C-alpha cells in the first residue's frame, strides 16, 4: 500500500491507470483492423502534437524545440498523406497500361530540361 494515500485514492489511481489504457488499446486495435496501416501510422504521429496543443491550452510553458517538433510532425503527416494519395492513384491504373510495349508514358514529348515543348 502506498503510504500517505487513502484506500479510495489508491483505488482511483489504479482505475485511471488501467481503464483508460485498456480502452485506448482496444480502440487502437479496432482502428488497425478497419483502416490501412499507413493511415494508422499517420494518425499515431498526430498524438504527440495533439497532446502538446492541449498542454499549451492549459498553460504549460513550451520551448522553441517543442514548437519546431510540433510543426514538423504535421508537415511529415502531410507529406505521407500526399505520397499515399499518389501511390493509390498509381495503383488504380489498369494492369500493364504503362509497361505495355509501345505504350505512351507521357514523357516522350518533353525536352531535356523536363518541360513540355
């Protein structure tokens, strides 16, 4: 038993340590089962930024490194989301469309500088 704490206080501490943790993990694994893993990974990256935002709303002091990290996380999430959308659009093409012999890649009429004439 913890010294200086009542039984009721200890019970509440155990409850708050166990129940929210169990619920969080349950919802996390349900989300993994129903969403793509890349989307779940992106959402997990937002957790620290959300916690940081809520902490500042409650008056916690933050450092410049903290601000930089809070800016970099959503930027990384945006890059991942754009990459995922691009990859998904490539997968939606019919099989063999680009790799078919004689198929146009759309790059034939480009100048060496990468611009269309």
